[in-house]
């Protein structure tokens, strides 16, 4: 959620309370509602994407770069999340990134080269490894290791952000029986989880999101 939208929610909460509950205990109630409006927001790990033209590139050791690959879909989802949550960002269309890669003999290592090719200020590089969907033959359990690096081309390609989080797993605890979901559906949901974990390094997010995802699995 952008800072503007969060402030707007807080203001609306306060106005509602002032209109509907003008009592002595109103101040305490307002304080509680402000906390509820804020949620359990975690700050961005890096907020340098504001006002920048950003290209997202994801590569994987499991498949080649293409519209049906996990790497392409993660890059597309991360791009969409950044556009939705980072103010004044200009995200390079993922098809433009893909077209540049197709036209050039790229070695899948020099991310700055891609950024220069699509006229980006910053390249967000995601390296996806050990991507899998199953825990044995009877359970779905998504697992993936990711390395996240941002290169600022306005600073001669300097690394301005770097993270190698612990292995991302979904569900976090018990796997999902394969009888309860198709592989395509589970894969889509796991890719959404992965993309969210990557993108939220660059904007505020509610820490309760992770619990909500696992709760969804349990209640299905």
C-alpha cells in the first residue's frame, strides 16, 4: 500500500469515529483505529526505486527465459507489484525486456547490460534456484532459493541493494495434498508468493500477509 493510500485510510477512520462516536472514550478508540489502519506494516528494505525507470530480470537454472517459464512469470508479477506499490516508478514492460534478451547474445550474467539495452536507471536482478513444487509424490510444497540484487546504472552499475533470504517455502508448514489442487493452480499460487516476497523489499507491506496465505491453504 502506498503512503498516500495509508494516510487516506487513517483519515477516513478518524472522520468515521468523530461522526459516529463523539464520547469521552473517543480518543482511545481513535488510537486503536489508527493502529488498525496501519496494520503491522514493515518498512521497505530499499526505497531507491521511487522516480526511477526500473527493469526487472529474473533468470533460473531450471528453465530458459520465455513467457511460460517460472522466471518470466516472476519477473512479470514483480514488475506489476512494483508499479502498484512504488510511487512515481516507471517499470520497463516485461515484453520489452524479453525482446531485448531474444535479440542479443546475452550470457545470463551481465544484468547491467540488459538495463542499458532497455534504457533503465536501475536493474532488479533475481536469480532463481532449486525451484520445485512437490514434497514426495503426494504433497505439494513449493520451495525456491532466490538472490536479489539491484544495480543502479546512474551510478555506473553499482550494487545498491543485495539480499539472499532463507529458502522460500509454501505452505510454510504442512504440504498440500495433490488431490486438493491441480499442479497448474498450485504453481500459480506459489509464483505469486515468490513474487510478493521479492517485490516487498521495495515498499511497505503488512507482516500478516504470510499467515494469511497459509491460512488459505488450511481452510480450503
